[in-house]
C-alpha cells in the first residue's frame, strides 16, 4: 500500500517526526508498504526542498512559499496537500491534529469521499487546555485555533492513533467511536544494538544518578531536594544531567545546586546526540524520572523514559500516566507515587546500595521493551488502523 505521513514541522533530531513517525514508517516499509514522509521545514528552512531515503522511507521536505503575511500558512498547507495527492496514497497519516498537518487534514477532507484517501490522525500530546497550548508560548488566537484544530481533527478522522491510554480516554470523551481509536504507544526501532552497547559499557560510576529530561515535566527544585536526601545516606552520590529545557530550566537547576552547596555534585552534559546516548547512560548507576501529576504528563508516552528502559538502565519513576504502562513495578523498574519525596529518595538509596537489583531491573526492562514495544510489532496495530488486518478488539 502507498502511505503518506504528513508532519506539522521538519525532522528535528528528537521531535515527534524523528522518534515516532520515522521509525513507524521504517517498520511499515519492512512489511512491504511504500511510505513517504512529507514535512514542512519551517523550523529548519535550510532543509526546504531536500529529499532523502532512510531504510526505504522516502523523506521529502516541501519547498516553502514566500513568507507573505497572512498567506504563508495556507500556502504551506496547500503545497503539502498537492504533493500528498500527487503520490496517490491509499492512506494519509497526519501526525498531530494541529498546525500544518491539521490544515492539510482539513483540505483533504473537502474532497468527495470517493476520491479521498483513508485519513488517520495521530496524537501523542494533548494540545488543548491543560496541554501544550499553555506551555508553547502561543498567542491567545493561536491557542483557540489549535484547540479547535484538535477537536475537529480528532472527530473528523477515519481513524485515530493515540500514544497513551489517557489520550485514548480523552478522544473517546470527544465522542469518537471506540472502534476508530487505536492505542499506539511509542516504540523502539532496532533496540538490540542499543542494549548491547549499553551492556558493553559497564564502567558506570557506582553512585551517579542520571536525569535525562526536557525539564518541563517537573519542578527542578524537586531534583535538588532528591539529591540532598540521597547524599544524606550516601555522601558520594552525584547527579548527571542530560538534556535541555524549553526555557532554560537547566540553568535554574544549576543555580539551585550552587545555592545548596551541591555544585560539585552535579555534572551537566547538555543535549547529547542519539548515537552517544548509550555511552552517556553507562556513566550512571541508575536513572530517575520525576513526573508531576499533570494532564500534559498523563497524556504523554515519554520517549526519554523508553530510551532509558531500552538501554537497560534501572529507572525510578513516578507512577503517572503512561509510566505505569511502560514499567512493571519491581520487575522492569521502580515506581513511586507522584509527589512522595520520601519514597522517591528511599527507592534511589536502595538501588544505589543494591547493584544486583539494579542489574536485574535494567536487564528485564531492555528485554520487556524489545518484546512489547518494538515498532516491528506495533506496526500490526498501525495496519489495523489503516483498515486492513484484524478488526478492532475491545480494550
């Protein structure tokens, strides 16, 4: 089958299109489909007009129109729509119901049903109230428009794929029939290599705690308090921070560490490219995954948590939303109730003291991810969302 995947932005190194859409497309190609990923690279205009192929997936960045006031957005969506139709797909999978992919959906839906491909909308975040609308720095009119796009897009798709159980419930609550909603968590592509590299790099510092994050999921003050508690029992405990915040939150964390006299106990690695993550993860004994109990967190299927589990890192995480689906407490990781600072610190201290437990949890996590969340397996659910394969079964 010819499949076109439409994105709302370009192929950023760690964005939705790179970590969700592209590996899914590779898995579909491996199952015999022809897949093109169409992107409007407005965030990285240097890619405009570029085309390449990755493991059989054709990636196309459309040429961007002139930035004429009031016309750029519509012209961009029209170019995406024209190119989509030129490829004559049987299925169009629109990633995120907002912005350019949302506009493309709206234009394609204007076609007579006999001429229209099967339209599937993917949602991996809640964009409306309580979600990205309140974090993205959008103007009031953008917030209203994106919230409308989300409601319209999810309720006017032939099928909807959702990255989390909470998103599944929210889409049902919009009135979308259950048989049109497909649970599709984030997965891993070729995870065995990453797990082997992590296992081979066993020179991890015995008392280093890893924080791999984008920072918006929690208050950074909580992390410093956790490090202080860990050092009360294990004075040699250290924190390795990997990632960058949306609004410079990493600088706030470093400032709080200085104020607490912990500057020497915090190593900040910044953003690390994907190919260097295994060796970076190997510098730590375990990872923490703080996750405030908010709507935006409950709707997420955290790719960074998945990266840690796939690499065989023992993780202590707060039991919020999809984290409960990704970690089996005491078997593939350690879950604590959200906001329970004492339980979080106790779990970290225990894992720092018990290397056999860390090793068992990490090994089980990597095996579990390879079995349950490999894109080669998840592609079967994608095919069913596209209208072939086994019918929808009750959750």
